[in-house]
C-alpha cells in the first residue's frame, strides 16, 4: 500500500470519526422532528380542537427550527439567516399568517425531510460503525458463549469459519461507514441550510436593503470627507497663503522706501509659506496617507501609535494585507480613535489590536482600540468623532461596536469586510 493511499484512507477515517458525534445527535433530533411532524399532521387532520391548537404547534415548530439553525450554524461555523416573524394576534390572525408565511412552509418542508427519511437514513449510517465493531469483535468471544445463545451479526456464529466471515463482514461495514458517514453529514447540513435559511426572494430583498444603506453611508461619508477637506483648506492653508501674498505685497512696497524692513517681512512670509505647505501636506495625507504605501497598514498604525501622547501598546499578530480602501479606512479609524483617547479619555494607557479573521470571501479586518479612561465616548456631540467613524465604516457595510460607560473603560471594535 503506497503512502499516498494510506494517507487518503487515514483522512477518510478521521473525517468519518469527526462527523459521527454530529450524526448521533442528528439521529435524536430527527426523532424529535418525526414526533413534531406527527403532532402537526394529527392537528391538521383533526377537526375542532385540532385546528384551534394548530397555530400553537406551528409556533413550536418555529422554535424547533430556530434551535436547529443554531445547531447547524455551530457545526458549519457560520450563522444561518432567518426571516421568521413571530405569530401574534388572536387565533384567526395567527392561523392566517401561518398559512401565508413562506418561512412556515419552508419549515414544514424541512420537518418532513428531517423527521421521516432523515431519521431512517441517519440511523442506518450510524448503525454501520456499531455493526462493524460488533462483527469485528465476534471472533474474540463467540467461542465462550453457550451453544443455546450463539453470537450473531448478519448470521449466527457457531464455528470458526463463520467467525472469520463476520470479521470480513465487519471490515466491509467499516469501509462503507467511512465512505457513507461524511456523505450523510453533508446531506443533513445541505437539507437544513436549504430549507431553514432565508428564502431566495427575502435574501435578495435583504441584500438590496443592505446595499442601499451602504450606498447612503458611502455618499454621506464621501460628502463629510469633502466638507472636511474644504474646511481644512479654507480655514488653514488658504489663510496662510493669503498671509504670504500680503507679506509679499508689503515687501514689494518696502523695497524702495524702507529696505531695512525687508528681512523681517521676508522671514514672516517664509514662515507663513512653510506653515501653509505643512498644512497642505497634512490635508494630502488625510486623503490617503503615503505611509500606507510605504510600510503597509501595520507600519502606518505603528506610526500613529508612536505619535499618540498617551502610552499605547500595539498588537498586529495575524494581520494580512487587505484592499487599499479597507486598509485606509482601518488606518483612519485608529487615528481618529487615538485622537479621541488623547483629547477626551484622560487615560494613562491605551491598547490597539488589528488582526485579520476568517478566510475569503468572509475575510474581515478587525480593529480594537481600548483605553482605561473616564468613558462616555457614546456622546458623539461632545466631539468624540464616533459619528465619523460610523459613517466611514458604514460605507463598507462594516460593524462598529462601542462600549464606554461613565467611568470607563472604553472599547471600540470595528469589523471591515475585506471582500473579494
């Protein structure tokens, strides 16, 4: 047997062993689904009391389906979205909503497959490894059993040839189980995701809503950025350049009449021009910092941390490169958050953590900024800049979480989807 074949067999055995606990639990869950399906079927067929109780049974189905969404979501490592709305109102209103809701019909379709054929298929798959263990062990003990109660697998074992036959049968059971268990597990997951997840129409509608909100956030962030740049140029750089022009005009008039005053005026004009140039560079850097191109996000953030007047620790373990726009947004989030820490927190220590989580296409850039200050950062009116961070992150359909109770500490957490 070649090493490659041995490795593939080992991988299949490991995969089957991993899904076996999941399938054991699914067998029990399928039996519960079978009982719930039987109850709903009975209430639907029954007259009078059955129809009165049916909405309550459907509500029970809703809870059971939600429990299975969480269960399957935990198994596959991602949440299964749902568009369920709770049944409210009197009996007639609940019954009417139940009959019209596509989500209820999908839950019923899931329940039928999960509870009846799903139970039988999964039970068969789970029984295979148990039967394999029993058949493989028979040669070790069949001969000590009394003749009136012989060991049995697919047949009664009363001799060594039959015992060795059960060993071969057990190995065949094991081979089929190794091949079948992962397949059944994938089938179970597919069935639950297919019917318990959000319907295609609702999913597309939700995507449209999210894209509309994202577009609005992007436009708002873009408008706010343009207003900030205009304000910085008007209130800072433009005023300094006007001062330079005024000083040059005075110099021109003073050259012929008071040449001894030229040097001080020239020095003032040079200082004003230098200041204007510095402010213009700051505005340019605020549009897209060159340090991002030169040193990447980790180097740019390290530079921002070094400039922060509050002692700040930086952790960039697990950080991977992201699209330019995402890295730029993350950099400005950190810069704004550190500015808030320096201006408002009165903290003695701050911490910045940036890492990349997940894999494509669900890769996300996670930024956390914490401080031990006085808190109260939720008050955006107080100049904390949180509203600007929310606008910038909202343009990427990102997530902003802020915890800043009075008395502190403050923790800002931002997730930016890297998207492929």
